[in-house]
C-alpha cells in the first residue's frame, strides 16, 4: 500500500520495480513507458493505492550495451584499475573489492565545487574518480557500473528509493524524497544482483 502526495495535474508514481497491477488508484489517467515509469494524470492531490509487483529484475540476459565503457571515461577507469589491482580475482571477489574500494577511499557529499574548464578538462565522472574522490550516489553508481564493465562483468545503472524509515508501529515503510538513491546491478551467475558502493552513512548526510 502506498500513500503519497502528488501534483494535481500529473505525477510520477513511487512504485516498486516490477509493478504489474494497481488497485484503488483514483486518477483520471495513467501513462507508462518502456522502462516501466508510471505517470498519472488528473490527480486528487493525495493518492492511497496498492501496487502489486513481482521480480524487480527480469532474468533477461544482458545485451551488448551492458558492456560498453565510454571512450571519454576510459583513462580514469584504467587509472582506478591500476590502483585496485584485482585483475586475477574471480568476478564475485572483484565486485566486493570495488565496493570496499569506494567505501574506504572515497567519501559521500552532496556538494560539488565548480570545475575549471581548461584545455585538459576532464568529465565530471573522471574528476570524481581522480580528483575529488567525493560525490553523491549517482557518481558511485555510475563509476561502479563502468568498472564492472571494464572487468568484463555486464552491469547497469539503477535508480529508486532506499527504504530507511518505518512508522512507529512498524506497520508502514516511510519513503521520503531524500531517500532517492542510485546504485549498480551486475549480471553474475546468470542473474542480476544489486551492487551498492556508496559509502555508508549517505542517508544521514
């Protein structure tokens, strides 16, 4: 069951991945796209409905796009690779090593200083990986995806909400806008698994 305040004209719903059916969704219309995002139209302002869902990640195998590392990020990824030194490890251990690397060597922050745009300007992600070593979850999620791909592990970038809070009687989870989060999913042993490398404590920050 989900209770949320929404814009009266149109609103994106905060629903679990894999949602297949709604009940008691009193709106004027519903739109969706191929990624499963759901938008409602002509809303009453407060929605109280149930969302029925199944598997969050369909067991479809990865495509060629899940192995691409953009050329402009390759130099930074190779620099991190030399620091990690995990080439000989099996895939599962590589994943753990990447998560530990970000947990120990980087810090979480929601503030980013403006970058100087000179002749040798880097991308925002390269700047994060090699210079500041500090950023929010979008940086950690993207960097993890590209590192996994570089090591031959198909990976995707995922966004959603990390449940951090429940009601006093523990009957409901409370999901606030600030609980929005980003992470990676990796394809290993014929299934997609979540890989969250953002340093612990991000929710408190």
